[in-house]
C-alpha cells in the first residue's frame, strides 16, 4: 500500500503502510505521524491512540559477574532470582537488575539446574528431571518430585497459583502437577509453534513458552493450552533464550548467549519489513 505524502489518504491510526523512507518518524502536512518499523516507542503514552504490542523495552542487565551459565529465572513479588548452571546457585537481583549479594547453592541437590519457580512461599528448582523445594532463605526442605516419566528432557517450570507446569523438549509438551508434585494426567502440546521449548511462565491468565531456536519467540497459550496466535520476538537480543519470568507488568527473559536478562513489555510500533524494497511504517497519530 502507498500513501500520498501530501495528504489525501484516509489511513487510520494503527494502519501499517509501506514507504520508501529511512526516517524514524514521518510527519505529513496534515499532521499524521508514522513510526518506522523496528523503531519501538517504549512509553505508550507518547502515542496514546496507537495500539501496543509486547516488545523489548531497551532494558537489560548482565549476570556474568555472578555466573557464566544463566539459565532460569523467577519473580518473588519484589526481586528477580536467576539460576546459574556454572556454579549451581541461585542469585537475587532487584527489580532494576542490581545484584543484591544474596545467593544460595543448589549443588547438593542438582548439578544440572534448568529453571526455578516461586509459589509465594517456597522456591522450586528444576534440575535433572527432578523438582526440589527450598524455603525463602534458600534452605533445601528435603522435598522433591520426579518429572522424567512425562518428559526425560524437562527444561522449565512455572506455578499457576494451584498447580505446577513443567515443559520438556523431548515431547514438546507442558505437563500439569499438583502442589504435591503428582502428575494430574493433563498436558498440552506446543509443537506446532515451538520446536525447541525451553522456558514457560504463567502471567495470571495465560502461559508463555520460549523457543530456544530460530525464530526465538515467546508464544502465548490460554489456561487450556490453546495457542492464542500471539508471540513476541527475542531474537534481536539473544539467540539462546531460556528462562522467562513475569513481574506483574513485564516479562524478563534469560539469554544464555550473552548471560543477560532482558525486559519486555508494552511498546508501540511494528516489526521492520523491507522485503518489498520499502520500509513498513505504522500510523501513530
């Protein structure tokens, strides 16, 4: 689609058009404003009439000084906790991504950790196809349960307020367990969308599953495990995304390639697409 730069178009806000331009924004004589694809406004109030999407906010923090194998993450309501597979430990960060100096070891239980979940009282660490329980101070509670009968390559765990859900890449499914760690017999497949499943998170309404292979997306499923046709890309930040956490407003994704954690939330804009020789623009005003 083309528009007349001098006006005369009936294009609507949020409509995507194709322009032979490279500017971040294009403002027409009649006041219409278009935002270039790939340029995402992280403050949606700048363009209040435009629709938001979930995208990278430009905020990240490194975990490299604590562990060279960042792999899983959870949110406890105040802080982020990141699992490191090199030192087999869990590290505490502020909401701003500052390491607090607090950590706890999980080496006594597993030397192959892959993720962590918080149930409001306890931490649960997934490693070696077992899930291990720790109190808020990181003390092992001598409680664990196996998940290998469902998937022998389990990678991530989340808590939905009542049940645990564990995903694995051997079967590309999410499996539901009781609070006591008993498999309920319920699962859902993510194979149609995710080919190398790694992370899973519950945001209070929906599940989000991270694909650790190209195209590196986090995909949305409803509570029944039905894909919602919604996803957001992690590719530009890290090509080995693993764990994912929800803090009530934003998502945080662990990238193992860079040993960093990236923040995703509401942004205004569209993806870049120059496949037809022109740049996509979205009308925002």
